[in-house]
C-alpha cells in the first residue's frame, strides 16, 4: 500500500512539473508568434477538417497562453458553421455544457475569469450532438494522451462518451507545437484524444 501511495505521489509530482514547465513555455510566446500560430492553425484546420455548413463545433476561448481560436471562430462563422462554447454547469459545477456562441452573444466571466455565454437553456447543445469538439490542453504526448489544467472538467464531461461508445463528437485537441512531450504519466480518468491539431501538424491515432 505504501509503495502504491509513493508511486501515486511521484506521478502526481511529475504531472505537476510538466504543467508548470509547459505553461511557462506557452506563456513565454510573444505576440507575433501567437498571431502567426493562430493564422497557421486556421489554415491547418480548414485543410484537414473541412467543416460543412451547419456543422456543430464546440471550441474554447483562449486563456493562459493557449493557442488562440479567435480567427478560427470567425472563419467558422463565415462558413455558416454553428459554434458552441463551454459553460460550467450551474448545478454540478464540475462538468461542462456547450452553448451556441454568436457575435452578439451576451458573455460573462466564470470562476476562472474566462468568458462564457450567459446561460440560456434554449441554446444548449447536448455534447453527443456536436460534430466536433476542439479541446484545449496543457501538454500532449506521442500517443495522443492529453494533460489538462487539472480541473477535470473535460474528463468528467466526456465520461459517457467513452463509457457508452458515442460516435460523436470527434475530439480534436488544439495546442502549440511546443506543448508536445515524449510521454505523459497517465491516470485512469485521463481522456486520450484521437487527433491533435497544431499550427504545423495534424496528428491522428487509432
């Protein structure tokens, strides 16, 4: 038992160290680099994903040096794609809902000072009805494992996705190229991704 506890503590520390290191690297990217990365991501997404009119895509608004999505969201709007943003569930407080996001959407800050649409139940899309879900991450490895910020919101929200074998949404992580590491220490609750898109690469795993 003590050995298992020691291993768990060591793994948690390694994950913490990776978060600190990659977040520091991500936040050191200057404005010109971020702008070019956003432009390249937009091109890479359109080339590989090719969303059709009325496709439903969940995405995020960037925070803490994350790969910016503003240009991509504008491109999706221009292509008549339905865009949805995560909203922290008002009752559970530990999972996410996905609400339609339009240019005139009323926004408010959540507990992390991240903007999200003001809750409107009529604009919520059940996650299994999204065609794509573009997810933020702190780090990813060569097997498609994802390390998030540590809050577990996406992992809990997607639990049924894996337990019930849903075919939608297609999960795609978005990240800067510098967020890739060789191997992540994985926990049982981690949600691996079938695809990750960076400004320069499109990774896919079976």
